[in-house]
C-alpha cells in the first residue's frame, strides 16, 4: 500500500514537472499571443487591452498556475487561429484517438499472447520457425505503410470496408468501431509481433530455471508448468512492454488516422503545429501526457500485485 | 619479440558470432541500401526535385520505378530519401548513444543524489513516445531535418542511459576495476579505458534496435510532413503524397516503403545475429 501511495505521489510530481516544462517552453517560444490574435496592424491600445484581458501582464508563474487550474477544470484556453475554446476543438476528437489506440491495444494482446504462448510451447517446431520469421518481417513494416496496403487490399480490392467513409461515434457506435477495425490492425501488427517474440523469449528463459524443473518433477504436464508456473514470472517483462505499447499506440494512431481519414486529434494537432497555434498544441500534448503517465502508474501498481516483493521494499 | 603478422580476413569475425547466417543476411541487405545511397551521392538518374511532363508513368527503361504525380523520377527520389533516412537515423544514434553513454557512465559510476535526480528525469523522458517528443520539439523550433535529428536524439538518450548505467553499476566493483585503481588510474581512465570496452557488446545490440526505431520514427514523422521539407524527398513524405494514386502508380508507394522495411529488417537480422540467445529464431 505504501508502494502505491509512493508511486501516486511520484506520478503527481512528474505531471507537475511535465506541465511546468511544457508551459514554460511554449511561453518562451510562442511570442506575444495578443499580436498573434489581432495581427501586427493593431493599435498599441488594443493590444494592451487584450494583454490585460488575457492576463499576459502577470508573472510567468502566476500565468502557469492559472493555466494549470483551468486545464484541470477542462478549459485550457482559446485557440489563436480558430478563436474558439480549445476544449471544444479537441473534446470531441480525443475519444476517437483513444478508441483507436485502445482497439489496437486489444488486437495486439489478442494476437500477440496466443502466438507467443504457442511458439514458446512448441519452440523449435516448424510452425514456431515460420511464425518467428514472419514476426521478424512484420516488425519491420511501419504502420502507415501497412495501413495503405490494408486500405488498398481490403478496401479497394476486396471491398470489405470503404476507406474514407468514417462514421462518427455520435451517429452509431457499432459502425464507428467497425470502421476502426482495419486501422487498428495496421497499428497493432508490429506490436503484436513484438509481443509474441518477447513473451516467447521470456517463457523460454523461465523454463530453464530450477523451479520449472521442480514443477515438472511434481508431476505437472507441459501445460500445467506453462500456465501454472512460468507464465506468471514471464509476464513481468511483458507488462512493462504493454505499458509502453499503449503509449506508443497513442502516438502511432496520430499517423494512422491521417491514412484512414479518421477525425481524431491528429489532423488538428498537425495543422496547429503548422499554424503555431500554441494553446491547442499545449493542451493536446498535455492530455496525451496525462494519459501516458496514468498508464505508467497503472503498470507500476499491477507490478506490485503480480510481484508482492516490490511492495515490501 | 615481435608478433608474427598474419593477414586475416576482416570479415572473419562474423563466423564467431552466435548466429553468422542471420548477421550475414542482414549485412548484405544493409550493404545494398548503403550502396544505393552512395551511388546517389555521385549520380542519380534524374534530379530528385526536377518535374517533367511525364507524370504518373509506370515502370519503363527511362524511369526504372516510374514517375510521380509531378513527373519526378521515383528511383532518384528513393535514393535521395534513403540518404535522408540514413542521415537522420545515424545522427539520432550519435546524439542518443553519445549522450546516453556519457550520462549512463557518470550516473552508474558515481551514483548518489545526482544519479537519483537524473534517472527520474530519464524515466519521465522514457515514458514519452519518441514521435510525440519530436512533435513537441518541431512545433517549438520549426520543421527541419536538423531539428528532427536533435529531437529524436534526445528522445533516444534514456534507453542508452539505462543500459549503460546498469552495466557500470555491475562492473565498478569487479576485480579488474579495483586492480586498475590500485595502479593509480583516474576516474576518467577507469570509465573510458577499462569499463567502456566491456559495455560495448550490450551497447552494440542496443544500437541496432535504436537505429531501427530511429528509421521508423523518421519515416512516421516525415509521413506526417514533419522534418525534411518538400520539394526535397523523404521516404515517408513520398508515401504520404502517393497514397492517393497508389492504384495507378504502385511503385510510388512500394518503392520507398520497401526501402524502409528492408532497412529495418536488415538491422534486426544483424541484431539477432549478435544475440547470444541462440534459441531465438533458429
């Protein structure tokens, strides 16, 4: 329990540090927002009035605390370009990106775990070799390349889905999820291959240890040793990988979204980078950071659940 | 007494590796791509940015991989784009591995409070996907190849720091280090002359993995239009531009795509060849 509290405290400190770092670097680089919003032709009086209204004349730390407070309340400022609250620009898009990342994560597990377990159990067999070679190849295919090939093969040739005909989750949740299947496959493939390889390696390493031999000597069969003894220990390195995967899938979905015309945060984040629309970039990055740091906390807690020794330290 | 000089095959070391077959396969593919890039330095079939009226041509004798929507020769653009990818990946490794080794060596060797603080920062940095970190840097500094190399380089520091640090913690209490100390070796000498060579094996396999991740990150970022700016070719950008007419000119997507796949595959094959765990793959 102390471990969980300690990790939660570390997480909050990390979040504060990340938010301070991001806010200050964006403030230092972004120049004067009032000039950005009114244009260079604005009179000094109007600029000054807007600066006062936006609170830009306060000290940096004061502005940081104010921004953080409003970010926590779900209102991280106003876009320079669209003149709309950032929350309304990003709010509807974040669930889309999250859904894509989570669906890819589910697919990664669904394919990676059975493949890893099977190849570990029958290590050295013909199928094991074939899967391991395939793995090596799949790991080398970047998701956007896989995405284009999938979109062409399953969309244009086989007509299993229509690329570009995105359905909003507000219209129909099942059809929304249905549209995400193929993008998720593109995103999940290399991860699933990595997972299978990692799990296979971890199980094989555990299988050489003394406790595995002892388990056999007590009359367990292969499945009994594998599922009853090896898997729990082999799962620890896999857990770290899964946590990082979820974070990377989130970043990867930014890339895949643009291929399949999915209106997640990718398009607005990229156009904001092009327009130097800093409030939007800052908010989007900060939301992703919160998500990633929360995943890390979850992984740490799961670690302690699986390996109670950690809590005692 | 002078040692007897014998001429040795410089590639003989391959046979001593855990898996020479895989390493040779990977090295061969890498050599082919490097050759393509080196040829591109002195000669390319066409200027990679030169547009022509021959738009969206298929494979022909004058355009081996066809032309894109603006009539630019795809082979020349692949050659140029591969160069950018290699430069970014190598630059990323120089920055990431260079700083990573220095920080890892210092924190692992000295430990203490500074080690704690630096490693917490590294943990925070490590948690962030490298693509996201590069996006932040580019949005702050503007889009260019150099900014991308720095962004990715910094993103790769923690992975090297972690490995090198744990190796230094393991090595610093070993007998050979004590021995060197007794002979009066300075800290710097112990760190760089005595311990570093013993870390090189671990470092090498991490470089292979890191290089691949850098190639994939560069490809993904340039696909999003970040990094090397048009009209100059980058592999990701080419794929992004050509996906709309994939059906008409498949080579415009497949050409740059296959270079990325082969480059990553070749390095992971070499990495497998170096791995001591012979139970992997064979």
